[in-house]
C-alpha cells in the first residue's frame, strides 16, 4: 500500500459514496480502518476495497470485522491517518 496513492484514492471513493470513517497504513504493509454509512454505500465501498483499490495496488485479501448496525454515525467525514 506504499507508493500507490491508496489513502488518497480511498478518501476520494469514500467521499463519492458518502461514507465516513478513516483508513491508515500499518507497519505490516496492511491497511486498517473504520467505515460507516448507509448499507448500500458500505457494500459498494467494501467491493471497491476487495477488488479495485487504488491504481497499481495489489489486493491479496480484504477482511471486514466487527460489522454492526449503529443508531448514528460516529464520524463527520472520511480521513486518512498514519499509524
């Protein structure tokens, strides 16, 4: 995920879909984060993360955990962070 503009592309995709949360590169060449939004937009975002990603990225696996229904969003926007 280094050098392929993953965070910037993910932030743009999240903005286009109207989801909120964050993503960050880890020291283990993986990405972790939180994504919240409408069910349909979340599924689109997960599919993008599973199969497309940023240009030149190589996706080997996408794992989504702790999925749950929320009464309201916990974030106002989507951001990228460094861990």
